């Protein structure tokens, strides 16, 4: 391999690395902070598992609610599923918001909820 060819390949590789780094940086900048911190921080050898830390659970709940309010249909579906146990009217509102965007899981869940008698819910 000649010095010229080695220089060209090194230049292409450096350009590739720089463009890849810019792509990931831009993707990271567009991700809401609430979603970046959603997983919690590792503690020792373990990672946060939902239900083990009330503080991290509250942060995850706030991040999910904020994402649902921004219009993310999967977050709206999850919010509706969570609310089914405490407030069915609110749950239906979240499922309808996601279904209006064509989210299949919410459409199916709304169909199931409407077919189920109110006493069973």
C-alpha cells in the first residue's frame, strides 16, 4: 500500500468517525432529558428496576406523563393502561388520544374496554 493510498484511507476513516459522532450527538440532543434519565442510574453492580426505588419510580412516572402530554402515542397508551386501575375516565381519554393517532394497541384496548360490562371493569 502506498503512502498516498494509506493517507486517503485514513482520511476517509476519520471523516466516517466524525460524521458518526455528529449523528449520535444530534440524536442525543433531540432526545428529551426526561427520557435520557428514565432508566435511572446504576447502583453498584445493579441497575434500577421499577418498583425498587420510589424516588426513581416517581421520576419515571413524570417522564412518561410528560412524554404522553407531548403526544407520543406509545406513552399515551402506557399512561392509559396505568390509569385503568385508578381512574377509568382518564384511562379512556389517554387511550382515545393514542387511538386517534392510529396506535393499534390503543385501538384494540378501547375495543376490549367498550365490550366489557362496567361491573367487570
